C-alpha cells in the first residue's frame, strides 16, 4: 500500500527538480518547427517586385478558393498580378499554393500569431505579402 505512494512521491520530486519543458508564453517564444506552415509571403525579383507572374495556378489548386487574381502585363510584356488577394480567414494552410507555384513566388511563412478585431486586415494583398517577407528572411 505504501510502496505505490512512495513511487508517486518520488516521481513528483524528480519532476520538481528537473529542467522545465514549458515556456512563459508570450514573454518567451521559441521558433516554430521547420515544417510549420504559417501565413504566406511573396519572394521578390531582382527589381524588388513580386516574382509572381499571375499564372493563376495557386488560385486553381487552392481547396478553400481563397485566392483571387487579376492579371496584367507591364510595358516589357511581363505578366504580373494587377490584383492578388488571399483571404487568410479562409486559408487552411495546406501549402498547395506554394507547391503549385512554377516560379517560386509564394511561400508558406513562419508567422503563427495574428489577432485582429475585424476580418478586413486578414485580406492579404501583393503589398502585404511582400511585407511579410521581412519576417521570413
Ligand atoms: S495554403 Fe492552401 S488553403 Fe491556403 S491559400 Fe494556399 S492553397 Fe489555399
Ligand atoms: S503565386 Fe505563383 S502560382 Fe500563384 S499566380 Fe503567382 S506565379 Fe502563379
């Protein structure tokens, strides 16, 4: 009868003096795992603009249908997204958009904290996706 009790106490004492595995979030933070898929970001080309050529593949493969693209061409004949909108409130972070992109323009980022009181800020545009690159060096 006393043995199981002593074993339990010994286990408790052991844990009491061992290094804690918990952290004091949000004061303390650790980087997410390598395979983590957070909010997307756009890669830049040599001109500092998005590498996206508005091919629409990410829009087609997206199971949530949360990407909307309007295509245009610049004076050099390069295609670019006149409008690129990704509704992060509907995204399920599957990563298909990243996998489908033929020019490696869109990537799943590391951001995992994002709180807003309204839905509108969660609409990712080209500018916001380029801005997100800063936290994904
Ligand atoms: S991660 Fe998946 S759901 Fe989110 S935008 Fe990309 S393809 Fe769509
Ligand atoms: S992000 Fe990639 S897949 Fe999506 S439209 Fe741009 S180039 Fe195409």
